[in-house]
């Protein structure tokens, strides 16, 4: 049986090439996702396991102690030099080390920050007896000894294009400054594996930068002596610690770090791979159905000479299994390439390129399981049909009987589609229902497509005949000949385009909302914000205010006013003189000029708290330890900006700490000087971690993330659309081989090659556009329903993109007919004449 | 009636040569495996003449017709339709010539299954971009008894009806010559007789030149002239052939061939 199957496959190898290619793409997508996901998580796990091997136990403030920082008297005990000295004496500890760490960014030669900012850290360099820090072995230069000297990690040095002796721009705590690289170091540190950078400072500088309030280190770590376990050491250490501090083992630290990460990316990739595989089954099914029909006499002959139905069926399924297995092998190989591609793409963004683990059990099993199972599943119905051929069919010369009526299929399809539409309607307000409604709608449409195809091509008959004469008529009639196949082909494209459209509608709507919100939130000419995980320095507003073109400037600081233990009022600290001009607020009562004497309240908050002009609010501003009673001096409208305003002068004068983080600095320029001021600010601050944006840039930046997300979605869905295109090529190729005699006759009767190709082109474009139109409608409905589940998002239908999709599918139709067209043109005319060819 | 079907002024009058093969040879393959299908056949076909090309399987009769009709290119020699040497035409000119000046009736699978009978009949005209003469079309359809079948698809027609539709198609554009390749090969004798009578009438009444390839002596008897091919050569010509006479001739060839072996 295997040999017979192989022989069949060999003689029809061209027929199987395209469906196999579709499965190959699906399998490659699956294996690529799995290999990449596995490689990244194992690289991170390895890096975590090896991170800072000298740490056995870490001492840090307890969560409880940290949370009560509102009350300065309850602050956790300091991790200072005295404690460090004491901990060196813990039994079982070889050494103890004070660590002062915090966020620190490095700029490259182009002035842009490098590395993953979340994972980028500044650390203190602790020279040992030999002058070197064993935690950070140097590969070049020496350790930093004074302010203005730093050592950076090897990868960062390479990415920044800097070496020993070079000056680099660094950003710590919102302030940019230059530093000289005196050393290049290596480290076993999971932050490096995750794409971050390490900048080592001398001890005094690190302490000043990262732990100025604590009067000590950010943590103390201990190294266990041989024979002492981490747990034992932790226990011993804990005994020597005051309340508010805890000793945790390295194992526990690793566990805490791992807890947050999951395989989200892999799952997203896999779901897109699943869609690609789903549509590839249509190609496989189409091909096996076509071959079953073409080989009906062959199968009937087998049956006539005594083969059982099961034998015939098993023969077809064996062929399918071989196709699936071959496609899996090729798909796996291609999947390694996909993984490498993902590694490069995501690596370029995050800075992590994991070493690929090429042969792992899960991807291998998944590739073969999925590849073979999908192919078998798709070939099952055609195989059953092949087995159902009556032996007597071998003796008949007529063509195979016309397939069963589409009535039952139509009823089922219409029912499921209606259910999908109803669910979608109901889903307007329920996100979870949407995930059920979308697949139901698509499945319903897939079942219904043969009838839709008949209806649409029926309508197209007259216009096409008028437009393209007999060619149009022949093309549209050909598309109607096998409505099931036409439908399955259109459906492959439909699924891809429905996804593309749904995502496009949703993203366009969200982008519009983001842009509108950004617009509404910005009343000033310019805005200065920090990059993600960065900070705006305390001196930024002052420096901007001194620039010649600056008309008005205020820093916007979010903090809160503690009225009682339970009642905390979020307040925004601004500059009283300029806030009315710069912030998107409208004054209702009172005057903001007097804000330095009291508090301004947004009208809704005022109503909720029964506050009027002159009422008093009593509370403690975060970071201070003094209660103050503030009169309401103004009532304004502008909830999106702030619920309550106070003067920035009330803020505690601390340069560091979460209590007074500057959200943004907003500024107006003198008339017509916005651009000049913008470049002046950039030049003056010279801080790569700050964004200085005008209104247009703010608006654009608001939809930047969603635009990027949309591009990633498009990239993922392009595989599905590509398989859809292959489906059209496949169907047109099959059509040509089935119609060899007709083509020969038409050529003999005087149809030239160009017009022969154009008949195929019209058919191919008709099928493609049918799929496209259905996909656009279904996707539009799904996207709209998704948008309507979010009450605040306006529905935006991106007609231009829809038109582009439609045009692109027309192009797919034209391209897909090229190869089948060439096949058709090569058909010898004499094929139509004789009886010898079947 | 003869008055009515007088050929139009532009058409060749009786006696004009409308198709001609000169020393046509056709060799398939090369070297040791070369097979000579035609070994220098010359023949002329004048307007209004119904010629049967006879011969046993492998005699080269189909190849001769294919070369003459521009479906196949001869290895040497020339084929002409009217004044046009087919060898001088490129692919697209040849296609145009077939469309405008040649009609075809094949043995089987003659019609496009997706088109109605009428659409099949006007297919060559549609391809050429010309509007068929409605009176002529009506006459053809009436003569062939297809008037009530025009809206039907081929699978709704009998074999004889299908072949009559093919005949109407071949004549619809008033081609210089109609080539028929075993037109009755798949038909029963009654349906075959209808097709042959029509071809005969189209020559005698409509003045249509018809060249028919057949191996059936009964079919050949409808023709005004029979050419006999054997082993790629023209071996005999017979005017006003009768079925019995043709059969005799064929038997003589068979005997000769057997003797030669």
C-alpha cells in the first residue's frame, strides 16, 4: 500500500506541491513559534539561575515596612555600613556586600538610549583587596574610582560603540550627564540576558544616586561558606536583623523573578499559526477532492477487481499521511528559519537574542502531529468519497455524477451564520461573547460560501458578459462549475482578510481614541515627558522657564493628599501662575492665581465632596509630615487633567523618591517660536531620556504603539493571506488540468493565448474578490462589534485600508492566474481532437 | 432555393482552390526513433467540394488534415488556405486565420459544456469579434432542426444534437473551409446519417468546402471525392465514391499491405 501511495504521489507530484506548501507554512509557523519561545524562556531561565552566583542570601526591607513609608516614623531600618559590618559576622557567611542599585540609562553614539530600559541598571563597584570587584570581572580598563567615571558591560560597550577612554551620555534619576568610561566589565546577571545595560559607579556616587534617603544601601547580600546552605544562612542572618528587614535566599529571589513571566508571546504566535494551518486544510481538501474525482475510474476498477471500500479509503489516507509527513519535515526545517527570524526581529527591539535550541521534543512532536493530523483530517471526506465509488463506475464512460445538492449545506450555513450575527449583536458589550461569535460567524460563512458564490457569480454574469464578451461569460461559468471548490478557495482568503479587517477596524478606532484623548489632554505648545521607566528631572521646569522663547512653563507632578487613613485625594501640583494657560482646564469659579494659598478642585470632585469656594480641605501632602488646612480657591472643569490642583511650592524639596515624580513639564512658546523653543529645550537639556514634543508629535506618538501593534498583526496574518493566495493558484491549476480538452478546442477554434490567459485571470480575480468581499464584511462586523464592547472608543471604519485590501486581493487574483495561465497556454490544441486523451 | 444560396460575390466561385497541401511531410521524433507520419502528400480542395480523406489507422490522414488546418506544423512542404501560406504566419496570425477562415467539427467533445447551444454556435464569431448574420444563423439552425434546442446546455442534448450544434458552429462564420475529423465516430448510424447529409448539403447547396477525415466507407460515400492515404502517402483518388467501391479499395490496400509484410 505504501508503494502504491508513493507511486500515486510521484505521478501527481505537481498537484500535491501547493497543498503541501500550505501545510509547510503552517507547520513552520508552529515550530518557529515553539522553538523561539522555548529558546527565549530557557535563555532567561539559565541567565536567572546563573545570575549573581555570589549571592546566597539578600537582606531587604519587608513589604510591610515599605508600605508604611507614608508615615516617616515607621520607615524601615537603614541598610547602612554598621549593619553591613554586623552581618559580616553571621555564622556561615564568607562575605557580605552592600549593594546600591537603581535605574541608569546609557546613550549610544547616535544620542539614542540603548538596551531594554526596564532592565537597565546602575550598580556600585566594590573593589576587593586587589582593586577589582569579583562580581564584575573587567575585560578592559579599571574600575570606577570617582564621580564622572563609570564602567559598562561588554554588550553595552559594543552597542553604544564606546570603549575605555570614551565619554558617554548617561541618565540617572531624570538627569543627564557625561561620564568617562574607564572600564569594560562582564557580569553574570539576568538583567543583561534580558537585554538591559549595566553601568558601574564608584561606591559613593552609587549611594548618592540610588539610596540618598535610606542613608545606606538598597540591599545587602551575603555569600554562604561551603557546607552552609542558603536556608541556614538566611535563618542565621534573620536573627541579627532589626524589625522591618528580612533575609531571603537566592532561590526565593529567582522564584519571585520568574513568577511574572509567562509564555504570552508564544501563545499569541501559536494562535496565528493555528489560523494559518486552518486555512491550509482547505487547499489539502480541494486537492484530494479533485483527485478523487479524476481518479474515480481508477478507484472503481480497484473495487471491481475486489478491493474493499476500506482498502480504497486507506490508500487515499496513506497518500495524505505521506504528504503530511513530508510537509512536516520541510516545515520543521523552515520553522528553524522562522525562529531565527523571530529571534532577529524581536531581538532587534529588545536586545535579547537567545541561542536557538533547534531540536526539542515539543516542537518536533508538534510539527509532526499537527502536520500529519491536519492533512489527514482535510483528506478524510475526499477519501470517503473515493471509497464510495461504485465498482460499475469503472465501466461507465460518462463523467462522474453531479455532486449532491447544496440545499442542506445552505440551510446549515445560513443557520450558523445567523447565529454568528446574533451572537455578534449580543456581544456589543461583552468581550468574551465576541470570541465565540467571531469563529461561529466565520464557520457559518464558510459553510454558506458555495451558495453565496453561486448567487454572486449569477449576478456577475450579465455585467461580465457585457464587459469582456464571451471571455467574461466563459470565466464566470467556469467559476460556477464547482461551487464547493470555488467556495473553499474564496474561504481561505476570506478567513485571512476577515482577521486583517477586524484587527484594522479595532486598531483604527483605538488609535483615533488615543489621538483624540492626546489632543484633548494637550492645551500647551510643547510637552516634555520621560521615556518609559525614565524620569523628568526636578530642575527641568526651571531650566525651560529661563529659555528666551518660553512664555509659560509648569511642571505637572502627581501626588496625593492624605485626608484620613482611608481617604486619599489625588492631587496635581502645578505652577499657579501658568496652569490656567497651559493645562486643558476651564475655570468656573474663583481664581487660580491664588492657588499658592490653597487648593483648586475640579467641579465633579467638588460636587462629590460637597466643596465650594472657601471650604477647607485638611490633610497631609505625601512626603511631608505636617497636616495643613487648605481653602478652596477655585473650581474648574477638566477632570482628565486633574481632580485637584495645588501649588508646586507646597511639594517637599526632595530630589528623589516616588512621592514627587514629575509626570510632565508643559510649556508655551512666544508666538511663532514653538519650533525654536523646542530645539532650544532639546539642546539645553541634552537628555536622551526625555521627549520634547509639539502637539502634532504628541498626537502621533499616542497612536504609535497601536500602529506598531497593527504592523505586527499584519506580519502574523500575512502567512494566512499567503496561504489563501496559494489556494487560488492551486484551484486555478487544477481547473486547467481538468479542462485540457476544452482549452485545446477553444484554441483550435481561434482563441489566442492572450485571451485564453485573460479568461483564467477573470475567473481567478472573481474568486479572489469574492473571498475578499466576504472577509471584509465579516471582519468589519467583528471589528465593529469588538469596538462597541468598549464604551469610550469611537467606531472608525478605515475605508482607505479596506479599499487597499480589496485592490490587493484583486492583485492576488491576477498573480495567482499567471502560472495556471502559462500551463493553459502550453496545452497542445490537438488534445481536443482525438479520442485517445481523456 | 439554389438562387437563394448563391455564394456572395466575395466568395470563391466553384472551381477556385481554397485549400492546398504541397509535398507535406511530417516526421515525429528524431534519429532512430523518428516516425514518418506524412511522406510528401499534395492535394487541392476547390470551393463547394466535399472531400473525404480515407485511410486506415496510422495512415497519416489526421496529420494531413491537422497540417492543412494550421493545427500542426509540417516538417516540410507547405499548406495554403486561399492565397495564404500557413508557414508564413506567426502563432497569433495563424490563430486569427483559424478563427476567421476555418470551421471545425471534431469527433467528440465538440462543445463547451458551460455554454448554451446558441452560445456554442456563435463562439467562433464571438472570438473573432464579429456579429453572425442572423438570417444565415436562422437558416442553419432551421436546417439542422435545432431551433427549439438553442437554450440548452450540451449535457441536455443527445449526441446527434451535439454534433449538429458543432456543424452549425463550423458554418456560422461562413469559413473558407470546414474540416471535420471523424464527425460520426461517436454517433449511431441514424444520427451519423443526419450529420453527413448536412455536410453534403452544405457543399452542394451552400457551396461550402468541406474536408472530412474518416475511416468509414459509408461516411465517405456522402462525399463528392475520396482521397486514400496509406503509410503517409496519397495512394488513390476516387470521384463520386460509393460505400461498396470505397470498401473494395480499402480491402485492396489491406491486402497489399499484408503482402508487403
